[in-house]
């Protein structure tokens, strides 16, 4: 089994910045696309960003130009830098990993392709 652990949430004023991290525990050398989602109280879970295993990046229109997804210092960490935060960014931020097929010739033990894992989330609160 694999665990995703988010960190870095907190409370900031509008215009401030935070950096979230998502760390994978388990299946270190398997391949995953990592996404960030957020969910505000009473709201639906919405897509925030994608950082694919091969480096492709995508963002929701609402955060494009303000948020930056990147690989962290270790192969199991993905960061989400958030700048110019707005009160409407207030939410619980969750990371999701989607398992990819193993590299050709690999004999690693990995989850089946398409298997999804979710973290527990980290709270971000932006005050006006």
C-alpha cells in the first residue's frame, strides 16, 4: 500500500504565499502522475494542478499564473507553490497519485496502472 502525506498548509492574509508538499510513502520507484485537488466547506472537490511523471504540468484556470507545481528535493515529493492567495483559495488541499505502467523491462512490484491514492489533505485558509 502507498500513503500520501500533505504538509505546508496554514493561515495567511490575502496576497500571501504558501508552499504545500505531497510526499509518497511506499512504492518509491514506481511511476505516478500527481495531482492537487481542493475542497472548500460545502463545495465539491475541484482540480487544481497536474504534474505528470514525465514533467507535463497543467493548472485550473482559477490558479494559473499564481500556483506552480514542481518536483521536490526527493523523487517522492511534489510541491505546490501558491502565490497571491485569495480568500476563495480557502479549502482543504489534497494530493492524488495515479499509478502508471512500469517502465519497459522493469520488474518492480507496483500497483496496477490506474490505481489511485489520496492523501488526507492540508488546510489552507486565506483571510481578506
